[in-house]
């Protein structure tokens, strides 16, 4: 009864119209959505991409003049598995399938080239490595094969019967040893995909799977993998651009996930999945 009387007294209090109006406006006024969400996401993505690009380029931009083999040859780059008539090497290891040569024997060979080879008539053998020699700030392009070497810039062919040439060719014509990445990437992608399917089925969350209906994400992934394979087996591609493309792919998945996810459990799971796939892609690209 005491509570009933108090409520009755409250109903008899004078009405404050100003307070009532403010409460009404607070309830019925549409809430302002945070603006420029897409701009914030785009700026964050660009910032991450620029940082990644900076970290990749800076180590390469430092000149290496401390070669023990001589002062004239500064750097040597090679492209494993070249073809006659097609030169694919680049003067930077920021391209896929391009390796910077650190072997002192190779530097010694190119610093003293006239001692080991002589100009002759001939043609390249079936096993070829494209080589760029940076000598006194200028590029010299060579195709080194098991039956001789071609100076691409002058068109002169050189032969050699020395043991030094055979040793240099065997060192140049060797795999870079980065094939583990080609195995790791498919394993991670397939593994994450299979675990994702099991995750949603076990928790009976198939209906809240944010990837359901987003077929364009799978097409984007297939196109990206085709570009990577093309960069490995055809012309070298610029790694920083591929890294940025990988970050864009991760951002595209994340934005699509945020806008279509209907469960907090799925939200957390997809966040971890995007991070794993994106990091794996970036690591794979940096070691191509």
C-alpha cells in the first residue's frame, strides 16, 4: 500500500514539459551513424600497405659495395630456368623468382671474365640461367648455359672448357629453395577452408556463414592465385604490388564479413581466419 500511495503522489506532481520534450526527442530522433566508415577503412588499409612496401623496399635500396671479389662488380642477380631468346632477369630481388647472388666464386668469375671464356661460334644449351651483372653502375645481361654463355647486350657468344666455368654454372643453375612456400600456401588455404566448414556445421551456424552468397570473394581469390602462378612461371612480378594486392584481398574479405556476419562467434572466427590467410599470403609473396 505504501508503494501504491507513493506512485499516486508521483502522478500528482506537476508535469515538466521541457523535460518531457527532451526525452521524446531523445527517443524518436534517429541516431547518427558514424560517418566516413569506408574512408577510415581505406585509409587504414593504405597505411598498412605503405608500411609493408617501405619494409620491403628499404633493405633493397641500400647499395652493396662491400663485395670481397673486386671493386668493379657491385651486384649480380639471376633468374633460374631461362629460355633462349627471352631474357627475364631483373636488377632487383624485389621481383618474383629473382635472386641476388652472394657467391664470391661467381663474383670472381665475372670480375675476371676474359681469363675463363673466349669468344666463339656456338649456341646456348638447354639449361639456361639469366644473369644481370651490375658493373660500375651499368647493367650487363648474360645468359649462362651448360654449353656456353651469351652476352645479350652485344650478341656475342662465349665458350669455355675451364673447371671454373662449370663450377659457376652449377652454382647459378640451382633452385632458390623457396619451393616450401608453394606447398605451404595451398595447405593453409585448404586447411582453413575445411576447418571453416567443420566449424559452422558443428555449431549449426551454416545460416550465419558470411561467405554464403559472396561468390565474388572466391573468384577474387582464384584470380589472385593465377596471377601468382603467372609470376612464378612466366615474367617476374613486382613483389610490393603483390603484397598490396594481398592486403586488399584481406580487406575485401574483412569488409564483406563485417557487413554480413550475424553472430558474434562467427565474427571472431572469421577475423582470425582473415588474419591467418592474409599473413600467409604476404609471407609467401616475400619469399617468392
